[in-house]
C-alpha cells in the first residue's frame, strides 16, 4: 500500500497547458475521487499517475518512490478503465491471471488469488466464460477482479461506471465502496458525476481547467463550498444563485424582497463594504412557509414529481430557480407559495471573484 504525493505538477500538450501547477497529497488507504466537468484535467491527472502520460514539470511520488519517467509496468498500480479493456478471446480466469503469469507467479498462488477476488466480487460462476457472454456489470466486476489479483499499491479508476445503466451503476458504486473498505488500499477514482463523488469518496477533489478548486470530505464540499463553481457543481439540482445588494443588516434581492441577516452566515464578514454579491441557496434549503411568514412569494412555473420529493421551478426577477418541496403539497403550475431559506444554510459569494464570504 502507498500514499501519493503530487508536487507542482505541470502538463502541456504543445502550447496548451492543461494542468498549470497542481499539488495534492493522498494518504495511504484513502479513497479519493477526482471530479469536475469534461476537459478539467482529471483523466489526464489519472493517466499521469498511471505512467501513461509524461509530465512537463513537477514531481510525482508513489510511496517513497519518485516515479517521474518510471514506466507504467514498474509503478505497481492497477487501472480499471471505462470500457473494461478485457481480452475477448480469453476466459474470465485467463483475463484475471494474465498479468500474474507474465510476472512468473506460482500457478497455485495465481489460482488462490483468482478464487479470492472472484468470491469478493461474486463472479465465481463466470470464471470459464468469455467477456461476450457477460453483462456490462459482470464485465466491470471482472475488470476490477483483474486489478485486485495483482495486489497493487494503488488502484486507479477511470470513469468505470459511465457505460452502465442507472440501476446497475448504483449497485456497482456500492460494491466499489465496500471493496475499498475491505481491501484498505489507496484508490483514486475519476468521474464527472457528482453523485458518484459524494457517495463514494473519503475526500473529493473538485477540479476546473486543471486547477484544484477545493479538497475536502463530501460533507465539507457540500456544506462549505469554497466558491461558486464548487457550490454549483456539487449538489443535484444545482445551487440557486441570486444577485443581492447589502442594505444595513439585510440583503435585498433584485425583486425588492429581503433576506434576513441572521439567515446568512457570511453577512457579518462584509462589515458594510460595498461590492457585488451573490446569494446561494440549495433547492432543498428552501422551505414553504405560511402567507404571513417572512418568505419570498413565487409563482410555480413547472413541477417535477420525483416520488420522495417534488422539484418546483420558478423565476425571481429574471433568474430561474428551483425548490425541493414535499410531494404532499400537490403543487401545480400557476400556484403561488412563499419560500424562505433555512437559517444558516444560505451562502454568500463575491460576484466578481466567485469566492465564498464567510
């Protein structure tokens, strides 16, 4: 097992810099998820760790070993790909044993490892089948089994669930999380799906344009986002952003409505300073209040019933927003209700820099 240390990493493709200067420390046995939109550099970073991409600057350590220039075959890592990358002419057993046989491992030891991995992943009955006879989820388990039998220092996952349907994705997601707890191995998982990141990670690394925006536990990046990008990327549906102006100890929306100061933790930090501000409220932190309550009167534009809850779409001024409410309300388009932000759940951002104000 091994930690990972990335220091002042630079990666370029010709004149294009995709990772300008990145530093990240991953302790031994931690499950870290790299998340961000397409093109943010997360898969490039994973391929650098795997030894599949050369770097233009900085250092990468796996354990105590500096691996700059060390080929992939010498890094003692195992990678699980999006498309499984199984040999179609080999059986499951042969796919799982191939790397160990190339190393000259003892046949009895190879069989023991295959049996243990197959039992762990519930693929015992498929060992003599070829990949074409397996479902997508079964193929993904075989790909993980092939990685497990190698007993590597580090596991790398490159969007391994994106080819699976929604129900199977949730099932395999839970299996990978359980696997990480059983194996106690350092794992780095890449995804663009923030739900995968939230449910699986010990820590999440949120990236944008090759730059780390925030590193923290799922709870930290959800409850204390560092900036508007993280706030808008983590959470589904995304956080609502409303322009506001400071007026005394209250915030005034463009519609002329007020948000009470005690509901906004970052308000005291302003100290009366004049600047462009943005209020961030997650849909689930908007509560329906009575007509006499201190809420924002809105007209429902669209209703999305989800069973356990209901999403209502509405407009404040010229800003489209979403609220998550109880399905028992039975709201429909055209209904008018009052919404009030939950105390302490409102975030305040500098509109120009996007940074949070605490």
